[in-house]
C-alpha cells in the first residue's frame, strides 16, 4: 500500500471539500455506465487512500441490491422502455 500524498493528483471531476476540524472529503462527479467515471473513481481512491468510501445510490439501485438472484434475473428479462424511463425519473 502506498503512503498518502500531501497533494494528490486528482481528475477534474473531483471536488475537494474541507470540514471545520480539518477532515477532507473528495466528491467525485460521475455518470452511470461511464468508463471515464469509473476510471476517475479508481484514480481518486488510489491517490487519496481514504479511510472511508461512500457510494450514493438512487432508490432504484438500492432496490436492486435487495433482490435475490432469481428476482433480479426475472426483472432483467422483463425490462422495457417504460421501466427504463421510470428508473431515469427516479
């Protein structure tokens, strides 16, 4: 494991926020299914070596995580334009 750097080399999609007690938060702007977003997240984690990583998920993705494999496969087979539009609106 690498030692943390004083000033990490971060992608342009990253905003560094500071707290009153000196903690730093690195907010990575991403787009779903974007390869460049995935690379930005990986680079940020490698550069920062954070103690904690938090992932924000929309309600639709949270509900997918709660499904068992059989239900998830059934939902995937039954996907249609209406379901996709509803997921985007959420």
